[in-house]
C-alpha cells in the first residue's frame, strides 16, 4: 500500500495524529507521506487518516 498527500492539504495535522508512522507535517506546514510503502501494521491507520482528511488530500492505494 502507498500513501500520497496532494496539494489540497491544509496542514491540519489530523493524519499525523492518526498515523504518525506514515504522515508528518513538513517545513512548509503541510502533510507528506514519510515512507514509500505503508507498513502492514499501519495500513488501517493510514486508511483512517485518508477517510477522515477534511479536504480529502490523502490517497491510499
């Protein structure tokens, strides 16, 4: 599974709080995926972060 954050991100930090193994707020104040592949034990949390993103900026596949 891969996770990406698009340009719609508003930097609210919800994803980082939900799945810190995959998402972090970068120096520009927006989220980014910090890993190439989502670890198996973080897949549910990554999907939860995508489902709950207020601007639908996260995609997991």
